[in-house]
């Protein structure tokens, strides 16, 4: 089977830097296309998920990374979770999904994040070792804010780039990303060189038919070390939604089972619908 979504892991500049190239057009379409979300929300979610996906390529064993983007309006949040097997999930919280502001005023990503946005990263490194980092978002475009995050919070020189291209109907036509990180001992200035090369070659990134050629088109001294498959995996099940029913008050539940109509809960992450029969609801109340 042809691998649709994957990360090409490479080493470049005499193995002083790792550069990951991500092709995830299909996955981002799948994540962004259920529910009716605006273009800027698709862009914000697509960028957040792409960065998280690039980071999944750095994980080992049962390590996991969770990202939370908090907009200046504290009700609005975006999430992405990844593991070392390339399982990816990303979603927008209810308040942001349902904001009338966005549809009416056509907010840009920068306007959505505002000047008081911040990033929270939680790394579960396994063996009960948790690392958390928080930084503000001086760029407000998510992508450059992650370069800033890594410098501030993890003292790593990094550069991220995410290309999202839309067709004439506002549908996602392409999504690709790059992450470059200097390895210990590499001269700090190297990240600027790489940033320049990637910025000058946006056309190649956005248009090249043969994705696997891109590393060689951009860099002379580069070696592909692995092709790492990634996939959208929500992991939801009916059981996951029982606590949501518990959070309703007892009168609502009694009313629901008396009406003898099933209750339907839709997963915000993948769009899957779960139905709870009046008998199941009755079981919860007793
Ligand atoms: Zn789901």
C-alpha cells in the first residue's frame, strides 16, 4: 500500500542537524473536514497538528507529546496529541468551534491567537517522567512560535515551516511541513542558513510533485535515514463518552430515558456518532 502520510527523517550538514520533511495532506483533510470549520481555523488546526506530527518523529517507546494552544481569548483552545508510533489526533475546543466571531469577521490566525496567546507542551517521557513547558506566542502564527518555544523552553535551535495550500473552493489541497533541529555541538548560526534555504524555496515545498525529492533539491549534504508513517487515530470509543453523560444532572438523564429516545453524542475529534439507548441511560441513573 502506498504510504500517504509520512515523515522523511534526514540528517544534514555532516550530521549536525536533523531535518524532518512531512507530507500529511490526506491526514489534515481528514482532521479538518468534519464539522463546518472556517479556513482560518483549518489553518490554525492544520499547523498545530503538523508541528505535533513532526515532533512524533522524535519520540521513542511509549513517549507521548500533547500540545495546547491557548488564544488570547481564554475560551479558545486547540489541541494535538501524538505518540512514538505516529498516531496523531488534533482538535479544536467547543467554544472555538462554535464561535460566531470567526464566521462573521473572518479572523486571521494572528487575530485569533491575539497578543496574549501561549503554548503549553506536555511530554510524557515514560517511566513516570513528565516534562512541561510554557511560552508566550510573540509571532501569533503558531509556526514561528514553536521555534521560539524550543529556544526558550528546551534550549534547542529549531526552525519550523508548514505549507498549507487551498484550492479555489477553500478546500485544503496540500499540507506539508519541515522541522530542522540542531544537534548538540552544531554551531548556532546553522539554523539561520537552513531557515533561509527553506524560506527561499517555498515554491518547491508547495508545488513539487515528487515529495521524496525535496530534501535533495534543497540541501546538498543530506541523507534520508527513515521514512516514518503517520496516521490520524482518534482512539475514541463509546466508553469514553459515559463520563460526559454523568456530567449531566440527574433530572436531564431521567427525562432522557423517560422520552425513550436514544441520546446521540458526536466525537468532536473524528466526527463519529455514538448512540445511547434509553435503557443504557436508565442504567446510569440507578
Ligand atoms: Zn473520535
